[in-house]
């Protein structure tokens, strides 16, 4: 890992950036986020041609857009720049990809013909309990659910001390 500490400031101010870069060395990508305006929560995607790189990429249709560093609670996202001296926990999806989740920390959920299922999650930054769900899509793929409380490994999050996050 190489990090230009002079460009960032002191060593203690660069821990978030150093942890972020270390994540890349482990094969992790950026903590992306989808941002939608108004009351829209998600939209279909469309193929967009990136001529500079000569490939198509799936992007959401308006009024939503994807932000490469959009996950503000993730050290691989915006949290690397705003967490200061205390890096945040990796997301449940990233811990799963790295194979570092202890037994019982995540439950795989399979949709059951519209039947309701209830789960209680411990904060993602805690060291025990079920901290995430991996919801399997019957058509392939999965999405993850976690709860970020600003406690434990997440005590470096900007809202952990009761302040609000403003961009």
C-alpha cells in the first residue's frame, strides 16, 4: 500500500484513507450508493456506452444516479474521507466476499412466495450476534441488509457522536 500522507495531513488523519486503500489490496471495490430524487427509491437500469473505455455499463434511469463513493457508512465509500482517525467497519457484503464473517453473523434469506419473515439485527459494528442478511434473488444474485448504529467498530461514523452528516 502506498498513501501520500503529506497530501492528507497527519498520520492519524489518514487512517481512513489507508484502510480504504488496504481494502483495494484485498480485492474490494468502492462502496457505491444509489441516489434518487423526490419520492423515487429505485428505477430500472439502462446500458450506457462509455466511449473512453469502450464498454457498456448498467446505470439507473432518471431520477436516480449511482455515486461511486456514495455509501457514507462504508470505509470503501465516503466514510474513508469523513471518518477521520477511526475507520468504520466493512459492510456485511464485503465481509462475506472476504470470507471473514464468523458463524451466525449473517443469515441467508430465501423469499417464500410473499410470506412475511422477521429478523432482528445487531449493529454491523458489533462483535457478536446476527449482523446482516443476504437476501437471495430467485433469478440469481443477492442483496444485503445491515444496520449501522454508530457503535462498536462503527464509532468513527460522523453521526456516532450525535451530529448530523451534511454534504
